[in-house]
C-alpha cells in the first residue's frame, strides 16, 4: 500500500478531528462515535480489511 503525502494528510486531519472529539467532549456516546469513525478510517486504509468493508 503506497499512500501519497496528500492522502496521508487527509487521513491525519480526519484522525486528528476524531481524537479531538474523543479527548475534549465529555459525553460517552460522542467518545464512542469518535472511536468508531476512527476505526472505519483506519480500516478503509488497511488492504485486507478494506475489501470486507
């Protein structure tokens, strides 16, 4: 899997937003949502998992 710097930047910004929600929002459902979204972002970029999604 070869990612360009622009693709890595997009992934990093999205994961940074998820981390910010997880870190600074106190509501447990919002934290769970942030972890779920981050998991999907990572999963779509892992070759074997992205085929299943």
